[in-house]
C-alpha cells in the first residue's frame, strides 16, 4: 500500500472519530493498526498523527 493511501485511511479514521464519538475506541484501534503499518513499511509517520496517537493513548488509558 502506498504512503498516500495509508495517510488517507488514517485521515478518514480521524474524521470518523470526530463524527462518530460512540465508536471512538474501535476507531482508535484501527488508527493504531494503520500507523503500525506505516512504521512496519519504514514509511514516515506524520508528526501530527503521532501526537494525536499519543493524546488518544493517554485518554483511553485513563478510562480503563
């Protein structure tokens, strides 16, 4: 999968999290999976995605 395709999928997931807050945790897991794919292929992960991932990790770890 190309970098621009993965970035588009990540952007879509972020948008869905905003518009469908009841599914946030499931979407968060999908987001982490897509970002892991980027990393596994040695592709750069945009800094704003990394920051968003860290913020979500903190939020969901507090909820547990």
